[in-house]
C-alpha cells in the first residue's frame, strides 16, 4: 500500500484553471500543481463564451500528467468551478452551443423583467440569494425566446458538465446549484414554483446531490485517453469553488468572518440555517449552500477584478506590470486620495477599467487617479473599506460579533490588501490557506472515501498542513474618516441589481 493516498482536484476559476495533486499521509495534506492553464472567454458575434472544449482538453492533460509521473492509483477526482454559468444538452448529451460567460451583457434588463412577474421579496423568500445580474435565473430569462431553451434535455452547471464528461452521470451538486437563484434554500430542491411563474422550463433540471457524493467511476474512454488506471471514483466536492474554500478554513467559528479572495471576494460567515429577514433582503445578502449542511451567509464583492482588468488594459497599451510592481507603485501613492465602490454597475463588465475608475471618481466629485499606482491604491483601499461595510452588515443581520477575519485564496498573498483590511476593519486578519479551494476539494474527497471522519477533522488536518500569517490592525484615524466618506459613496451608488 502507498504511504500516501492521492486525489486530484480540478479547480477552475474565471481566469485560470489547475489540476492539483492532493496527497494525504494520515495527518497532513500536501498539494502539488500538475497542470495550470488560462481560462479566457471568447467573444463571438457579440456574445462572450467559455471555451469549454479546450478546458476539457486541459483537464485531461492534467490527468495524463499524473498517469506519467505517479504509479499509485488515484483514490478520487473532484471538480470545482465558479458558479452560475451552465451548458444546455440535447437528448443525446451533446452541447447546444458553448456556455455563455456571466460577464456577457445579455442579462441587462432581466432583473426588472423577473420582478415584473414575481416581486423581489418573494424571489428572496424562496431562494435566499442576493440579486446579481450574473445569476443563472436572469441568464435563463434572457433566453426565454431562444429555441434552444425549449428543446434542451438537460441543464448542467459548469462542474456538473465536466463530471458528466468524466462519468456519464447527469447531476447538479448542491452548493453550486444554490448560486443559481433557482433553488429553494430551505427545502434544498429546485424552486419549480418560481420558475413556473416566470414561464421558464423546469424539465431539464437534473437531480441535486450533496457535496461528498461519489458520482461514479471514470469512463473507460477517459481512462484510455489519460492513461490512468481504474477504477477511479469521481466525487462531487463543494463544487462551487467558494464552498470548497470555506470548508478548508481552519478556526472558522461564530466569531470569525471569512474572505475568499481572488477575482471575486466572497465575504461571509458560516451559519446553520438561511436568514431571510427584511434586513437581509434590504442589504442584498445571500444564503449559499455550504458543506456539511451549512449555509454561507455572504456578499459578493468585485474583488481583485478591478486591478486585474486594469492590468490587462495597461498590457494592451504596451506595459506589462506584475503584481510586485503594481503594489510598489501603490505604496508610493498618496493614501485615500479617491475612493470607489468596487460593486458599482460600471465595473461589472470587461473593458478599459482605468478609464471607468477615473470617470467614477469624477462623477462622485473626487480627484481622478491618473497614475498606475494611484489607481491600484484606490482599488485596494476601496476593497478594504467595502469589506468593513459588508462585515458590519453581516453582524447586524446574523446577530454576531466578529473578532477575526480569515482570508484565504490567492488574494491572501497580497500583504498590502491584508494589512489594509486589518486597518480598515479594526480586526485581526489571519491568512491561509492560499490554496483553500483545492485543499477543501481534496479534503471532502478524503471524507467521502473514508480517510477522514468529518469537516472538523479535515480543518484540523489542514491547519497542521499550512503556515498562517496574522495582521494586527494599526490604529489610524484616517481609516475612520475614509470609511465615513465611503459610506456616503455607497449610499449614493448605483448597483447591478
């Protein structure tokens, strides 16, 4: 028997993907990156599509690398991705076109169209999900007259599509299903009554399964293509990447908030039951499904998207800045010169982000940040202030007192943002794990296959496997003054909802 048990975590984000080897030795996890690849949507005739066939090829390439480098059989494979996006399949299991990216503007005006038929309060009472134009509900509403919608036999969210190609099994994992705004958050089933009221089809919705479900074994054709030895079980982790990331956070308790920090920042707390109060509705807070029967009470914040999209614009203009250079320039820039709400409607779609940031500052009567460093500092300070705003809202809604903020994901490596977060929020920030999503994915597979008893044991094992860093808040009256400015900005802002 091998000294370690090996799992593969396929972790697909909205800008990149990885195939990670997770090794469990009975006490600790160790991760190794086998294959990394870009995930870039493609514009075709005015529509922004995901190139899922290329992603499928990259996933198989990562699996093949395991087969060539390791002799030990795999104990499992799990796939996690971003939420809300989906593929439609016909009766033969063939895709009806490429899936469309949530950043495509096809959902413009769809929120108003939904609420013209069903009041917002009723939608929230059933689904518990925040109103965002990216949600699957509004994507489907934009397709109401599309013949593909009526003729589709199955709707699979992104991780479920890849699981289908791996196993031939059609099912939708619960944590990702909850992001659609089409799932009843209390009964944890499809909200078919809501969809019927909106005259949207429900016949194509597969059964939902819980995280930790063993879906089946790799198909013989996939084994042949990748060189893997079977049988290899395919396990649904928390297939929404944030669900797996939150599962991996050591020390997460009732006095902790988490920030899963990357392209998006998911700022939330872990609770037992959804909160559907008027305050939660008014603040547009969401109740997404978590692992082990939990609820992730959270808000989506635009995250590092603003800097990433600015970085792409500067590259288009001829200058490539890495993160080290951007943070150095930000450090040299004046603090609190201008602030933005990261979630303002003008920042949702791809494009010339520096121009949009300057225009937003001008519209709100602030100096326009001209330099690269000034724009990056504006984004990071504004993000930290938005975190404080969200955490205060979560405390009010859930009746909690948050003492510690636990930051995981790629953004936890951004020391400037972590210190800004501690300073803005006046709370201790603890970072790690960086690879929270992959670790959570692997940990849930280990539970499903009997190598760990439960999530609590898994979190203890992850704590023993990583190094965490603590950022203490620095007392600075300038942050309080900045927050008061920021609150006025948020109160006057337009949102994509």
